């Protein structure tokens, strides 16, 4: 185990210094979270110049607290808040984010979310069960005889993007291109991103938006039974989605729809194999499968941080926030709060201490949670059933993108 020397905690002032690009940290953030829970669960992160919250109750309450929001410019100007003008070199990225569900608040958020929500409720996504099974089986058929595989490229990368593309109505052959655009795009969420990262994100946002625009034109001319046609033609209180809203919504669904799930397939397989528990005992029926999946989501969540703006003065855990301050919630750390989950660093699929916060809570609660859960509950048992004796062939390397906790590669053998 490498030494986490970049972490320093001062419980008296609640100041923490930590390099998010330190491999010892992002490879195993749970160790740092345990130290933070023990010493200083609400802390000021010097390098990020912001307050961070890790306690389960505080994170859960903050996610639902309407005194905090994803938007601030609807109640204050850039000048008042001392914010810089938007940069020209990220204008296409900013444009794509403008109407993203993740970035807006009611009433716009309610209107857009209502429109897409129907497609993502459990009873609707459950109809995709046979397709997910068929695809997962076909991919396993492709590498079963090899006795080894790199699971992300041959399996995890393919399933979520194929499913979300089918749902929206984007041709499946676009899968690899969508992955590339999306990888560039999420580079904008990285701590210490470079100008080159920003330019790549902007270029991909432009190409992505231009492409979505052409598919929208096709669906306007010839509607199909897909989510994009539904979004184009559905009216809400006499209004239709504008072209920009359609583009932002399609991009956020495609990006969010696969990025986290890809990581979670890898994270879940790794956690299970490293737990030493016989996988055959973890997937005996629907109930045990569900518990296993939820426990992997608790202990190794794929997205760690979400931020909110403070919209009115308030106090959280003794810290005063004023309008325009930002606060970050570390969902993956909230899942490790020892007050909520005893022995938090131990993988225990028979826990019954309540829900993890990996999909968030409140009005921005992950709209794709039923789809992500369905995919995980189908593909994980299938993989372990089809490949008995599955084991890790090479110590997995975690990606240097702290917000998204996922693996570079997962080399397996059986
Ligand atoms: C394991 C997989 C996934 C995880 C852990 C995850 C996690 C999250 C979290 C934590 C949020 C809340 C963000 C916030 O409060 O600011 C969120 C929102 C969202 N997720 Fe997911 N997600 C996953 C898969 C998906 C999938 C498959 C979709 C596909 C549609 C999706 C689409 C979205 C969208 C559109 C939002 C924004 C919702 C809103 O703001 O109203 N996610 N996700």
C-alpha cells in the first residue's frame, strides 16, 4: 500500500490539504475518507478552495436542501459574485451545458425532467431486460474461449452506451464515437484540468451537438418509436422543447447514461473478486443480487463529487455559507460514514442499514438509476455464472480522474 503523504488534516481549523492527482489518493480514496470521517467530516479543502461535506446525514440533507442549487446566475449577476466572464474557448461546452438537467433548477428543470422521466421509470426500462441479456451473452461468447479478457474494452464499455443509444434512437454504430466525445467532455470536470483538456472538451461538445442536430432533423422528418422522437413531439403545457434544449438533454443522457455505469461494472467486479467471497453465494436469487449490487455501489461508487451553489445564507455543520458560495458533497465518502454503516470499509452484502447515496437524492436524483441498476443486476450475475473461476490477472489501475472513480483496465482470467 502506498503512503498517503499528500493528505494533511488539521481538525482544529477543519483545514485539509490533499492532492487530488496523487495516485496514492485517487487509487484508493476510501482510505482518505476514513481518515476524514475520524477527524474532520466537514472540511475546507485548501487546494480546491471550498468546503466539502462527507457525513451521511449532512450530504443527504444538502442534496434535498432548496437553499442550495445547481444554478446561481438566475438570482445574481457575475459581477455581484465576482465570477469571470465565460471563456471563449469553452463556448460550445457551455452551450451544451446550458440546458443540461444536471445544471438547471425549477421551473425549467421540472419541465424538462417531466418530459424525459417517463422513459426512465422502472416499469419502462425493465422491458429492456432481454436485450441487455442478449448483448451481455453475445459479448461473453466473444471472449469466453480465450480464458482471459480486459473487461472494460470487451464488455463494460459496450453495454451501457449501446443501451442508452438504442433508447434515445442514436444508431448503435456510433457507440465508439460517442465514447470518444463523452471522454473528452467529462475532462472538464477534472481537478487541475489543462487548457488542452478544455479545448478537447469544447471540440467534442461542438461535434457532439452538430451530430445530435442532424439526428433531430431526421426524427423531425420521420418520427420513430424512440426517446428523441418522443422529446421532439411531446408537448408540455402547450410548449415544445427548443432545439437547444433537445441537444443539451440528449447529450446529458448519452454522457451520464454510460460513463458512470461503465465504471461501476468494473468497480463492482473488482470489489467482488477482491472480497474473497465466493461469487456463487452472492447471486443466488434476485434479492441477493440486488443486495450485492447495492453494496458494491456503496463501497466503490463511480461518481464521487457533486457541487451546489448557496442561494441564501445558512449554516451547515457549524460552517456559515453566504449567497454565491459553493459547497461540495462527497457521495462516495457519505457511503462510508461509520455512524450510518458500521465497519464501512468492509464489503458486506447482507447489510440492512439503508440506502447508499451513489445516485444522489432530491430533485436531481439520478434519472437513470433504474436503468443503471437493471444493467448491473443483469450483467454481473451473468458474468460470474458464465465464467466460474473468474479472477484478477493484474492489479487494476485506477483512472486519474478523481471525480469519476473507475479503472483504466480490468484484466481478468478464468
Ligand atoms: C451507476 C451508474 C450511475 C450513477 C452512480 C449515477 C449517479 C448520478 C448522481 C449522483 C446524480 C445526481 C447529481 C446531482 O445531484 O447533482 C445523477 C444525475 C443524473 N443521472 Fe445518473 N448515474 C448513473 C447512471 C445514469 C444513467 C444510466 C443515466 C441515463 C439516463 C443517468 C442520467 C442522469 C441524469 C440525466 C442526471 C441528472 C438528473 C437531474 O439533474 O435531474 N445516470 N446521476
